[in-house]
C-alpha cells in the first residue's frame, strides 16, 4: 500500500510540474536558422525558444527546437508530427542543401503525413530547386522578382472559420510582410478553395495600399509592373493547406522583427498554427500566452549594430 501511495504521489507531482505529457502528445520540431541581419531582426534562435516557452505546460504537444541550422543528429526527426522552419531562404535555404538529400528527407516526412510549416524568409526558395516541393508541402512559396517584400503595416480585421484563427483579435503590425506568392495552380491565394486536390485557406489577408504596391520595396527596388497591375487586390500573408494524404502545411510571411512576438494576436496565430499542423485541437480561444520584455530580450544572437 505504501508503494502504491508513493507511486501515485510521484505521478501527481510530475503532472503538476508539467513534466508528464499525455501518451498521445504530438512532437513539434522548430528549426531555427543561423544568425543574419542586424539585431532584433531575423532572430530565429531567440524566436523558436520563445515560441517553445509559450507552449510549456501543455500536455497535448511537446515542442522541441534546433538552433543554428540543420540538425546535426537527424534522429530528432523520428516520430515528429510537425516540423516548422524559421530561417533564411533562397538559394541558401537549409532545406535545399546537400544536392537535394534534405529535400528528399522532408518529402518522406510529408508522405508520412508530417505537417510542414515555414515562417518569414523560410518561405522563399529558388523555384527550380524546390518550387514543386514547397507547393506540395505548404501550398506555395516566395519567388524572387515575382513576389515582393515591402516593410508595411497591414490591418488584419477579418479571419476565416479555421482553428488557426481561434481567439485571434484584429491587429495591425509593421513587419516585412511578403505578398504575391507563387501559390499552387497559380491561384491568387486570397480566397479559400481546392486546387490540385489540396484544400487551401488564407488566414491573414489584407489589401496593400497603392503606395505599398508602388514601392520601392526592400529588395530589389521596385516598382514591379505586375504588382502594380493588381492594385486593390487583397493578399494572403499567412495560409494553411490540407494535403491529399491528410498532412497539413502553413506559410507565414511575417517574423522579420523579433519584437513583434510581443503582440498577442501575432503570436497567437502562429502558436495556433503549430497545434493545428500537428493535428492537435486548437482551444476555442486559441493558445493563451504572456510574453515579457525580459523574454523578448533573452537568447538574442550576438550581432553587430
């Protein structure tokens, strides 16, 4: 009887301390890229640690992270439910290195139904390197000279009936919000629908002003005639997809400025997406979290001003 009592007490202690995960807890892996850009921009390492901290105490999901690029021990991918990339992209994207070997590994994860998410620069790849893969995994990607990357302040005041939007309140925030993405089947991406057997749902949608469309953009300098030609069109800056095999994906183009994680709705829509990506029920009010200035200042990369 004494042994049973001790065992029960130990289990209660672990449960209350948040150490015990539910037996079916899903593993989500956040992969942060190497340092880039000036301080408080592209703080990938600090960002994934902050998001992981926001999920502490949950028993339905176990969030792990890898810092400074591709995992040295790839066994960490075993039994994951979702992987989120937050890193520099383009030709230097961690996912396209090693002559396609990493792409093949991610493809196998995708075929198993593992969720794939990409944030900010990580949504950009070189089309002939990984365009078809990214369209398959997350529904689209940033394409150099087709998409654009102005720093602006969209107003997000309408959200779809989708778990990722649970509890998200209207907000506006200055960031390097990419738009005019190269979506699957060349859809505009601002309306829900089904394309190539993939269910596509825009999550964060806003209409750039004419000044934003006219540029100049951050890089390369605009304006671009094809961007100006769509004046008045709403643009998707976060979207979610459900793949034919049941796997899920999302793209989020914000995340340039680290301090934006201090905004509750900005943070919540990403935390919700992490749950949804792993097929964990998102609470009706979304993932609740509080972030302090001390937390925002923690784990920043040493950079030159």
